[in-house]
């Protein structure tokens, strides 16, 4: 991260930007006085949780806000020209030509009924004043640069013929082809897998550097920030609370919010006996006037002045500013709080009893064209009592199908499942996992009602006990799901899963729909419950750092098979399968020093189609060390009594 | 539907006035479109119910000394060529209209929900069988289908209701099935399945309650449409046969005299329009209230 711009000239200067959303229930001050600058060629990351105003801020710059949103004040100087006063027509020459955009969802930002060629060539013709043939050549050149194989042929494809990662590459090619001075990327990799994310980030990074474009990168992933940014702006409740160079922000965060955010992410070396620091409470309701500091209710260092007066950004040296009354944020409070933050040091001791056993489990789906998708292709796994098994892998690797078979939601094609007791589930999306017409009380009681356990009064007692057990007020039984926040809903989901005293709880991406500050709360809850109740967990996630932190053992899946299995720390410290190594390499670590030392060669290619699995090793098509033997002969996972198993011919 | 049950129970209230007052604070009534709809529909409904006891001429009674009279205090909508009171006939016609609208909506709702739920939930051959029949019916324009059926079955209110329902039921099955299909894959269904909830439990506790609101909206539009179709059939001489009045055949009767006595056709026509507008506003308002994004 040795960033030295030759000549520092300001490209974008935003002064006191204010954006409001007029809704029926009040005015939401989404962006409430934001000022910052971006130098030429500089990469600025804007971080914050949902509702912090980071996307509204970015969209305000190009006036691309959705309906009730409106920029109500401030100046936006692009190259010295105030673009906030331009007419819609004049602004159109800025969008696309001077400022390129890459959005989160490449599915909805490409027109599904137009070929890529039509969507790319015309803007290039207009912006660079080229004729059709030149523009086409230019488009193909950019598709090639972003890593689309066979660009001459793929340019005639429709968006649905491409994978999510490929579509995002097309978006980047479109944004960069007009050689914009600034690229605004709004969560461009959130919908993608880690390995694809690593590729996309690398493409964005090299190509903007090559073209000398500056970039504004909106994300909630602090690991990506460390990998990517020169400067960081941390947003909270519509304002920038901390701004500075990436090294300074990560090494010496000054604002309590930044400090807490950095703390909530499990590090690669964190011990399980340490409790994840969590940010309690919820962000403020932006419809109401906020007096004092917006973060005061969640801040351990808050004092009288914070309640009365909102702090402004003040200088902390080296272009580093923070909006906090205390000179070092939480430092004092952290130092005293840390001692209580370790848990009862109760390492997992297997007593031998197996709670879950999967033997040669297979699941095949028949497609409409009589082809067979081998979603799960011979999985053997065991979960002992009180153990947490983490399953990781890219989407499409079969991890969720394994979970669904465990719960009896899918019937295995062959193989068998043994469960001592009952398996219950915590689902990914806390919004979809409850019937919106039922109260929380009825939702948690449902398993008891279905199984006719106890009388109505006894059930209510059980429900209230469960709800307090997951850290909610028993008065919540009266409420409806839409009245709860995402984190609260996920707690209810855990309470429901516990209602029938299960022996194993399967959690499928239980934190991926939650904000960073809430994730740690749910992870701590799951770990606490495991220690209190001795339940086994199967924790499925693509978030490797969380999986490492929460799991005792890890199974890495690729194309329906387990390719590596072992104790969580061992697998992380010494990954033996090339795929595991690639996965771990792809995970962005929230530490710019580590990130800058990382080799910039992410795992190439994408998950092959599970329709026609290769004869040899499934990973051979992407493996850097694959040989003819790999392509011909399938490496088998050794006997599952071993504590460490790797399915690779060349694993040491 | 729980979102719109009475929530105003701040003080103990007794007596009809207090209840009315409490009801007027109901969120349903705070919605402008719903208010407008009720402002149109309630007077029509009250007048129709009170028609037998109102001091007006009976709908079939003729008075040859007062033919083709301009609207007056005595004959609010005027009289026709046989001296019948148009207002009284209109109210009798509205009665038929409301009966048709309500019956068709109920029939479509009942059959649509039952068959649509079964088709969507079970899928397979049951779904294919139901949907094949539905698709065949949907191939005909609904008015044409109704005309065809009435000409086969004969005229009168029962064939009219049957004919219109037969055109609406397939639409309701389609709608219900599509709702069930999207609900069936939601995570809360999976959650219930992990505790071995029965299929009956899944349908009655999780699926059907979540489909009711949009179905009620569709039903109120279907009722408005049924009223218009009945009026059209009667206008064409295929629905309710004279001398029994229906809004459609009153308009038809007056059509010949449009130049001498415009009120015979026009005023009942305006009533049809008002009922249709009222029902549309009602369904629109209810839909907006039930849409979680509107909160």
C-alpha cells in the first residue's frame, strides 16, 4: 500500500451534501452534511452499515436517487465544476463519460433483452465519438481486459447467458470503456462468491490504476477496504464519522464506531476463548432529529457532552479526521472491558457420541432436459455431541443441499443420514423465515403445537423462557415479525429452533443477511448456547473468518464433495488442498498490511457446471498444480475416522 | 388481515355513538380512497335496502297518467313510457346488481381459493388437470363466454350468475395458484416442515392466510366487473328479462327515447358507473393499505 500520487490534484470535492427522503412517516435525513475530497487516481472506500447513507451519498453525486430522495443542499465539484446545479441533460454528459458506475446487482443493471454488444457499443460511440466498428473493437478490447474469455463471441451474448461474476465484469468494462475520471462502485461484489469477489476486486484495482481513474467504492466489508482503498470514509447515521488513509484508519482508529466495527470481525488468529466484541443496540431512527452524537447510545465511552452536542470532524494528524469528543475513542473503555470479554474457557472435548452421521450421501436433481445435476456427490461427515461443524464452499458446492437433507427437506438420492435426536434449522434470511401473519409467540410455539407438547399455558411459559434465553424481552411474544430488526428476528429464529430441544441446529448462512455490527451479537449468542446447552451445530457459511471462529471442525466442499476436513485452526493455519488454500487466500482480511503483502493472483475461473462432472478431480480445471493424473484419476477422501482428511493426490 | 383489526381501545366505550366514533378512527377509514368509496357505496346500499319502505311507487307499478315525466320530487329519476318510476326501478336494479356482484365474487373466491391452493400446493397431475381446464376457459373473452352460456341456459338471474362466475373462477384459480407457488418456497414453510407439520397445517396456517388479502382485492374488482357484465347482458336482452328491472334493461328500454326522455337511460347508467367506481376505489384503497411498503 505504498501510495504516492505524483501530483495531488483534487478531482471530486463534495461540500456539505444533504439528501433527504420524504416518506409518509417523516423526512429521512439520509445524508446530513457530508464533505470530502477525492484526488485524481485515488481509491476511496465508503464504509457503513445499511441505513448509514453511504449509497444515498454516492447516488446523490450523480443524482441517481430513487423516487422520494432529493438532494436538498451542498455542492459537488467535479474537476472544479459544480455538477449539482446541472440540468438533467447536462448531467447525462457527466454520467458515463466522466463518471462511470458499477452497481451491486449485475442482474438488474444490465438489460435482460439486449445483447451485450448493443448495451456497450452505443455508449462508447457517443462518449468517445467513434464509428460503430471502432466502438465494437473498443468494447471487445475492454471485455478482454476485464477477463471475459472469447470476447469476440461473448459480446453477442445476452446477460442471462452469463454468470453473476461475468455480468459484473461486463458492467466494469462498460463503466471503464469511456475512460471516466471517476468510477463509483456501489457494493460491486456483495452478490458474489469470495473467489469471484477476489477476481473482480483485482480487475477493478488494476484497470482503474492503468486508466488513472479515481474510484469511490461503497462497501460494508472492512476486509475489502483493506485490500483495496487508499482512503476510507466511515459513515454513520448520514454523516462521515471518520476519514483518513487506510493504514491510519486500521492501525489507529479514533472513532468508537470504527473501533467497534473493526473489533466485531473475527481475526485469523483469534482464539475461541475470546468473545467477539459486539456493538449493542441499533442505529438511530433517521426520521427523528438526533441531538448530540448519533452513536452515543451504542458507545461505551459516551459522556455528558456526547448527549448534548454533535461532534464535528476534527484533525487527528496525517489527513486523518474523526468526529468524536474523546481523543482516542473507546480506548479507555476497551481496556477495562476486555478482561470480561473472555468466555468460560471450556474447550470442546469429544465424548465419542456421534450426533449426526452422513454416509455416502448423494443428491441428484433431474433438469428439464433430462440432464442430471449432481448437487451432492458422496459426502461422509460426522458431528459429535457439543461440536460445531463448519461447512464452507462457493455457492453451488452443495452445502445448502446437505443442510436440507439433514433436516428432511430433501430426500437423498442415495446414502444414509443418522441423527441422534432432532435437527432444527436457522435460516439465512430472517425476513423470509417467518409467516408475516403470525405473532412472535405463535412462531416460536409452532413446533410445540405441531408436536402437541404441553397445554397452552405451558407452551406460553416455554416460549417466554426461550425468548429470554436468546436475549429478547418476553413481551416480544405479542409482536409481529415486521416490527423487529434483522438481528432480533434472527434471535427469534434461534429461539424457534431450540423449542423442541434439538440435538443439532443447522444454521445456513445465519449472519450473511445481517449488518456487520449485529453479526457479532448472533455469533456470540450461538456460541453461548452451544456452551450452555451442549447442542451440536452445523454452521454453513461462505464467511471463512466467522466459520473459523465458531467451528471446531471444518469441511470444505467443492462441487458436491468434501475436499478437506479437519480441526478449524489446523485447516486455516495449514490448508492442504489447493482449493482450501485458494479460498483462504481470497478472503479479504481487515488489515491493510497483510493485504498489501498478499500475492495478487486470485483463484482463476469459476465453478464448473455440475451437469457433467469431470472424470478426475473436480477441481482440476481451476487448480494451479493439476497434472494429467488429476484429470484422469479422482482423488478420494481417506477414511473418515482420521481427524484430518484431504482429497488431493499431491497433498503433503 | 390482523394488521387492520380494531386497535383503538384507549378508553372504555359504550353505546352506538362511541362505537361509531371508535370505528371511524380505524386505519381503513383514514385512507382517502376507501373513504371516497364508502361515501359512494354506503348511500346506494342504504337506499337499496330501504327501497320497499320508501314512499315511492313500486318498481312494476304503471301509471298511464304520468308517462315520460321529467325528474321531480315525486319521481326523483322521472318516469318511463309506461309511467313506471325510474328511481324505484333503479333501486330494484341495484338490488339485482349487488346480488350478482356479491354472488359472483363469493363463488369465484371460494372455488378459486380451494382449487388454486390445491393445484399450487400439490402440483403434479392435479395441477396439470386443473390448469388445463383453466387455460381452456381463459381462451374465451369473458363477455363472449357469458353470452354463449346464457343463450344455452336461458335467461334469468341464476344463469347470469353462473355464466359470469364460470368466466371468473379460472382467473381466481390462476391468481391463487401463483400466490401459493411463491409462498410454498418461502423459508417459513421449510421451518414448519422441519417439525413435520402436516400438509393440512401448512395450507391452513401458513399459505391460505397469506393469500387472503390479494384475493379480496381481486374479488372486489370481480364484483364490479360482474355488475357491468350483468348490465351488458341485460342490455343485450340476454340477462334479466323485463318487466323485472335490472340496470341493463332499464338503460335498454330508455335507449329508444334518448332524444325525448334522456333521463330514462342516463340516470341508471350513472348509478352503474358510481357502483363500479366505488368498488374500484375500495379495492385500490384496501390494496394500498395491505401493501407493507405503504406503511
